[in-house]
C-alpha cells in the first residue's frame, strides 16, 4: 500500500514540503490552523514568493484543471491523523521574545493536537529546527498522548532549504539526515525519499541528538564564514585593501572554497540569526556555553555591517541626513524571496529614515511585505522611481534586476551620482565610468 502523508504547518517549509511529497507521487494532506492560509493554498496560490513553488502547487492541488489531485489542505488535526501514515511537522520555531532561546510552543502544540487522534501505528517526523534534546522529549510526549501508545513513533529529519532554491533543495537535496530509533522508522523514511535516494542523494541515519545538531552546526558554520569575510572587510577598510580580491584569493584554496565568502551587508532572514542565537542558548543550558562563545562575535560582526552602511551613507550625504533623499534598492533579506524577516536592507533603511532622510525603497517582490512592517518608509514601483532626486543610492539586496541596471539611465534621474554597493556585486568600473562615486564595504574608495 502506498504511504499517505500529512504535513503539519503550511508556511514556507510546510507548503514546499507538501508540494514536493505530491511530486514524489504520494497522496498528501496539508494541515494548518489558519483558515485563510488553507483557503489560499486550496485555491492554488502560494502565500509567499518562492521560485517554482506556485507551479508545483498548481500541478498537484486537487480541484484544478490538469492537476494530479494528490494534494489537499485542511484545518482538522483529526482528519490529518486519520489520513496520514507519516506526519511531517513543519511549524516555525522563532526566537523567544527577550531571549536568545527558540520558542518551541508551535512544535509542542502540533504534537499535542495531532497525538490524541493517532489510533493506528504512525510515524511523526520533525523537520522544524529545534534545540538539541527536543526530539527525545517530544518522542515521550507523543507516545504518552497517542491512543496507539509507542506505535506512534518519532523521527527527526532536519530541513536544509535555501530560500530562492527551496523547491530544488526538497526534490534534490544534497543530503537527507534522519534521526531514528527503529528500523521501521528508517524503512518508512527510505520509502518516502526513495526518488532522491535512487538518484544518488546520501541518506544518513543518526541518533536524535546528532540529527538536531546537524542543522544548528551547518547554520553556525555558514554564519561564521560570512562574518569572517566581513571581519576581513573591516581590516581591508583600515588597511586600504580590497576584500573582493581577498575573497577570490582565499576561495582558490580548496580547504576554504569560494561559496559564502562574499563580503557585504551580512546575513538576515528568519533562520540564520535566530538559529545561531538559539544554539548558543541551548549550549548554555547544557553547560557547554564556552564552546559557542565565538558565535556572539559572529552575530556582532554581522550587525556591525548594518551600522557601517548607515555611516557610509551619512558620509555620502555630506555628514547628515536632514533634507536628503536616499534610494534603497532591496527590501527582502536575500534575492528571489519576498521574506523581510530581519532584513538588513530594511534595517538600514529604517535607521537612515530615523536620522532625518527621506527614504524610498524598491524591491521586485518584497514591497508589499515591507510596507506592512515599515509603513513610514516610502515605496516605489521601479528602481528608477525610487532613485528620482536621490542624493545617494544604496544597493542592499542583490537581485539580478539591480545588477542589470544601466548606470547612465539611473544617473539621469538622481540628484547626485553616489552609489553604495552593500553587496559588492555591481561592476564598479562601469558605474564609475558613468560618472558615479562608487563605494562598497571593504573596498578602497
């Protein structure tokens, strides 16, 4: 009998996972407590921007012409429990207010809502990013609350999605990590992931704690690499060196590699910042806080990049922002996404506005979300509109659209041709040739 799958939580992770499971050929039921979100997904619309996800969803959501009909959505935990053989928990674990630690309330609630309806053997699979030790606790709670008892098993299968590449990362991940305590759990997950395993994707089976730590360690390593090159950018500015050339030279060392070695405004989003902070908090609870003290400096370096961009913008405005117009190109925390959570671009824009500038923001996909969170900022429908009359233009999210801008065309609408490249990806020579003063973090002026 073919397995049936439920996905609990239909946000960015859950919606992507549900659509991917349908693509693998399974009957899938997505569960969420938000009726509006369920209605949107049932209508075949994605409540966020993620390349390829809308098309994949429409291919499988029931009730649409030409769809496979393998994917449905509900608000009923009872229906999901009765439907699924394997239940994936894909809810959010945000940072606790006023603390570094992760807020586990959504994961706990998901287990509490699902478990009482599990009346036959089932496998519950956590995909959410959680503090190490959570799976062992949740496994006990699941067995205690489920009428089927210990036959309601738990496994942990961390996600490694990159926003902008989530669909391909789910369909063809670089590895599948499973924390399992029984041969049955491993067998079921091998069946779920049979297609990528058959295509050669490594399938790694570990204990609970190791599976939980893989995600925390991976994000911490990436954050450290990004902050390392940004620390080198600070040294380059002091020494008159060029961090982009330094990055290229370092990247040729196969022990280091070039990926995630791009200096700029730093990282943001809903994962990296809160995950490294939660990792530090959990290490402290385990008595291993000294092992991760370096992550505090990683976090600090990252936040300093935003302050430095504000300082550079002030310098370009003659030492003060009052009466100055500033154009900000970018609102999403990264390109190919409309996610503005902990967006460095919007953080810089808001700081500059608070210091007296008139700030106008443009982003290809994230303006609507930005407007809700930062209603006092001005917004434009194009880069040219945002730059009209600007005394300085800030490039803060590296969309391909911005890399393709014509320096002469943009120069015709600004008050002064001053550009700050917060992502170090624009062609400095081309902009300077068009009469622009070009500055970037970690590069000589």
